[in-house]
C-alpha cells in the first residue's frame, strides 16, 4: 500500500442550511498500491441507451447498477397500471430519478403528485408510500437506497412472501417523516437548474437529500467557466467509499484512473470505486448536470500534493 501526501478538502455547498467553513488539511493518506477494480454489477460507464436497447419491447425490467457496501441503485421499468404495495423503510430513505413515463406517488403526509421525466423524488424513513405507473407507456426510474435496506408494510395491508422470513406484527417507536434541513421531497430538473442559475457564475452544488447514511448532490454548471486542466491533473479520490453519478442534463467528461477519458450522456451512470483517482467536468456548450451519490454526509476529497522541502 502506498502512502500519499494529500490535501483533504471540505467544500461549502450552495443551498446547504448549515454554515460550513472550507478547510484544507495536509495529511499522509493510504492509497492502494494496486488500483482498485470494479466488482459485482459495477461498471465504469453504464449507458442508458444500451439498457433501453437491451430491453426493447419489454415493459417490465430491472437492471442492478450499484450494489456496494454503502448504497444500492437499479433501473426499473414498469408497465402502465403497475402499482407497488404501500410500504416503507424503518431506518433509511429512498430516492428516485424518473427517466421516462409518469409515476403517481402517494406519500403519507403529502398530497399525491405525478412525477415525469427529469423529476427527483425522495421518501424519508418511516414514511409509508406507494407508486403507480400512469399514462399510456411504461415508466422508467433510477431507484436508490442504502445497502441492505429493510422494507416493511403497514398493518392495514398484506405483506408479500419473503423467502427465509416470516412477517410478524410489531410496534415501531420514533418519529415519522423527520425533517432535516436541505432535504426535498421532490423537485424537477428545471426547478433545480433555475436555482443554480441564480447562484454566482451560474455554478452550484445543491443538496437534494442527505442524512448520516447518504448524500445526493445536484451539480450544475458550464464547461466554459472551468479552469483549464492537463492529463497530469488526477482529480481526487475517496479513501472510505465509492462515488457514482447519473447525468441529468448536457454532457459530463470523466477521467478515471486506468481508463481513457470519456463523455457520459443524460441518464448514463458512472461509478468509481474507493481509492481510485477521478475527475468529472462539465462538457459541451450548454449547461451540464450530474447527480452525485455516496454513502457519507460530507465525503472527504483527497487531492494529490507534494511534501514540502
């Protein structure tokens, strides 16, 4: 294992309710001597167009994209009229990006609403909800939760069969729909983009949802506003966990340790294992947006530096 002198950076996030100070720390950080690799279902670049081509003609399909020690995400397509049973998660929130069709969400404590392409939706823990595909074509969503999240069902419904488990009646203590500043039940791409455009230089990192188990950031901006870089710029890495993104608008250029630089398009997913150098940049003429996800409230970014002489 290599030990690298790194700058650990914490960045102020626009729209984040808690006041934070940007701070850099010089430190020796472990970096795997052998580059970490992609395992399980993970790929550096999952192309949305390839998934649609693979399942052409199918109304109902699933593709697991992320399943690591922190988070789990999959693409799900469901035919019109499909309704999920009312359910909830006792300790974890779930979130979605709608990439096609329409889904009616019924979330306890909220008026029902229909989410369509470009919407972001989340449900806090201990909050009962259901989803129904409406309209005349299948809905497609990118669904995410904490790894190994438990699913439960309210007592007025009937739980499904689950191999290896028996469902028993219980009483749960604790708050329902806990409010954490910075979380949003739903937002459209247009709403978040307009908010980002109002920030200085039209660049912003807006938190869509977060708690002590995960963070989901809407990162918006223009390539023309970025400083120039060279191939020598490795970007940064995360020592504790992976990071991944779904592109929401425009194009994003990625440079990842061991790979040729590539460009991702809307609804593509890019995944980087922990301890792997990577760099993401807005790309093209117009605005570009990526939704960044990781399993930490404020994950550390480690940048390369050199020992002082």
